[in-house]
């Protein structure tokens, strides 16, 4: 992974998906020139952080960005990521631009860079928020393990954790 900020975010994901997420990002970046990287903007999120996001546009200022309260998001269990693209415009080793633009083709291969990332995650059987009908979430991917958020919350509330961690047993 080229983006140093993303490394700890990936390492904080549930152990069932962290290695795969890292492998996918490495594969995507192998196809990009060195001046393009993938940033994990969100990974594991606490219930309190989720509740704060849920309040946005409802009881606090800003736009509504989620329909999920604390415990209702796969982020709360380390089973989801949000991403963006980074661009080192002057090739000096520093990424000056962060983008959620789905139409950018910084590598000039006539394939949208966003689509290249999406295709790698879809090929690995991750669920993409960009295909959701009610509230599309284009930067979002998650692994469900045949569990909905209610199942995950029950496991969490019953403290069904991997020994020595706060990650639920899947």
C-alpha cells in the first residue's frame, strides 16, 4: 500500500478481512502508476462515531450521510471500508489531491480509476454501496459473511469476541 495513512486503518479491520483488503489495494495499485494511490478514508468505526455521523443533518449541522445508527453499520465491526483516490500531481512523492470523482482517469488508460478499484473489490466478492437502491454509497465496501447488522449486534452484545480482542466471532 502506497498511502501511509491507510496502513493502520487496514490493520484495524476485522482479522477476517484485513489481509484481503490489503491484498486488493496492493493489486489495484500495481496497475496504477506510482503517482496514484488508494486511501482508506474509513474502516473500523466505534458506535459513538457512528451515532455522531447519524446525527449529522438531523440534530447537528451538515448533510445526512448515513442511515445507520451505532451498531447498525458494518464499519462498527471492522467489516467495511470507505475509500478515495490520491494523486501525486507533481510526482514528488507527496499526494496533493484526494478525490471521490468516479470519472477521473489519471493513469490515462481510458478506464475510470474509480471503476478499476471497484472491479477489484467486486471480483473478491465484496458488497459495493454503489449498487444500493435507497442510499448509494459509492466509496463503501463491506463483507457480510451471511450476517446482517442485527446478527452482528447480537454477537457484540453477547460478547462473542475472538479471544483477547473486541472483534466478533464470525
